[in-house]
C-alpha cells in the first residue's frame, strides 16, 4: 500500500498557501459578541476617552490591535487583523505538528492532526473575527511546545522564556490564569525527572515564577496608574460571595423572597429577565437549540444580558451617575446577590455541572447569525454544522475515556508516564476543570478553545492506537485460522 512521504518543507508550503487563501477569502467580523469591547479598549489605550468599563477585559489582544491602529484605519484595520491572525494560525498549526511528532511514528499522522485543527470550523471562525481566541491558542501551543522542549533540556533561558510566555497567555485570556497551577506542577515534575539537585530545582522554579510575575505585574502597574488599583483585573465580575454575578442573576425567578431593602432590586431584575426572554434570539445555522426542552441554555447565557438590561434602573435606584461602571454596580448589589445565591444553591451547582459538560462541545459551530448572509462559513448547509458539533462532542468523549487508558498504561509502566501525553492530558483536563470550578457557564465551550488542537491530537493518537490494536488482533486471528486449516 502506498504511504505518502511529505517533507517538512512541503508541509510548511501547504500551510502558507492554505492560510493565505483563507485570509484572502475571509470577511472580517467586527460587530459581534465582544469584538466592540476589544476595539474600544484598543482606542482607550491610545488615549481616546470613553466611559465604558473595560477593566475586566484581557488586555494583550487590544494592545496588539492598538499597535496596528497606529498604522491602519478601519476597515483596512480589520482585514490586517484577520491576516495577522491567520499568520498566528499557520505558526500554531506548525507547532501542533511538532508537538504530536513526538507521539507518532509516522509524521503524516502528526500532519493530519495539525491540518484538522487548521481546518476546524472553530479555528476558521475565530480567525475571521476580532477576538482574542487565535492569539490565546498560539500562546498556549507555544507554551506547551516550550514546556516539552524543557523536558528534553531544562535550560534556564528556556524556563524563563516559558514563564514570560505564560504570563502573556494570562494577559491574552484571563480564564487561563488558573493554568499556572498546572504549569508549575508539570514543570516541577519534569525537573524532578531530570534529577536536578534540590537547590537547582528551587532556583529554576523560582526563575519561571519570577518571569511570570514580572509579566503580569506590568499590567497590574498599568491598572494602578490608571484605575488606582494594583490588581490584574479590577473590574472582574466575581464578588465576595464566591459565586459569579452572572450565574446568580440567571438563577433569579419569580417567587424568590428577599429582604425589604432588596425588593426593589429584585423587581428590577425580574423586569429585565422578562424583557430578555421576550427578545427574538439570533438564529444560527445548525443550531440544536430546538432540543433544549428544559431551557438549560437560558441559564447558561442569560445572566450577563439580564444584568446589562437592568443597569439603567439600578443606577436610578442607587442614585448613581451615568458614568458609573458595572463593577461598581456589582459591589452595590452584593448583599442582594448573597440572598439570591443562598436560596438558589441547588440551581447554581447544577449549572456548575452544565459548565463542565459544555466544555465538551465545540467552542463554536462556526456559523454566524443569518443576518450576515453567506459570508465565511455561512455558505455551508445546516447539516454540516450539526455534523461538526456532534463530531466534536464524540471526540471529547473519546479523549475523556482515553485518559483512563493512559492511567492504566502508566500504572503498568511503574508509574512512569509518557511525558508528552501527561502534559497534554493535564492541560486539557485543566480547561475542563476551570469550567467546573469557576462557573464559566455559557462561555465554557469558548473558553476551552485553546485546548482544542490538543483534544483533536489526542483523539487521533488513540484512534490510531485502537486501529493498530484491531489490525494486530485481526492478523493474529487470520494466522490462527490458517494454522488450524493446515
């Protein structure tokens, strides 16, 4: 049977041509979801005055876009950003290939993993939209690559570069900050396996931590100078109650009992909730929303929109100025949120489970609201989007099950795991764990997008292992039957 033998240079050429074609074909999307927030933050960084509270936004993408704004103006700016993102995609895909080349005997299988990620609907969707996802996946994949190179040779410069790079990832997507625990554990284990002295181990771990701390503290310093708060994201929407604001608001229902002081606030949110549910929802091709008979999606997605609808009345109720930002309003309703969370604890925990399961979905189906017409991937029929979503759900389920085969195999090898598989599984499960612990709800599938190339790669790896096992089994059976027939 013919086996293709594609050289690395040929594969690079394929990636360049493919992503250049996708970039030229793309229609930049700059008016959907959080795109306007990042554009506004970029303008703010360049000195434009606005009264929008963007302190909770991850800054790195906006910083980069602000640099492009110095040279390009809209709409050319958006096309340049899309081209920049496809460059990041091409480099990320090459790094994915290098990572999985460590696992496969045949380089063509590693190339297959890389191309599947490049051509996934999620990758193409995010590369065409002005959001931080592509930058985030690039920084995560580069971090994973450096971590695995550290397992080959734990040089000081490489470890410090890893710390600084992970700091940039934290600034690209705040939801990746908890991954610092994963990286510290993995790096510590890698250095332990290299049998470095305790003194050197402490020194190298300290170097990683210092590089990370210096990177993220640069943004803390910016917040101190501009917002009088030496914090990473002073406008975050998680209050002292420990439960995120948005999921608590989504849990509000008629009939909830609150103190006399908070009754007007409850009425404000009930009216906002009714207004939200009366709105016509955006229609997406290939949506499975019609199967949501128990209205689970409402709980996942409604909290933030309801809060936004309630803001004008909340400002009036608390006699706040028009320029008051959402984080200040959140602190005002903290007591109200405590009362709600105490009564809706079961609902909130159930939504935590939904957050975990939502992380098994594709980060996006790839389709845009129908109002955009047949741009980008929207020319595809609904059945293709539905098939993609179901396929990714199956892929994640298989990867989840494969983890237990990895554990069993590690036990058989006297608890000495394959370091590449260990790193990949730790990172994938960390993203799923973040969704569970931090109630990422409606954003759970999107937030784990940086891990999708690793999920795809693990799926291909274990599928190849299964195929090889079945092939061996079939060959043994054929030989046995042949021997018996003689």
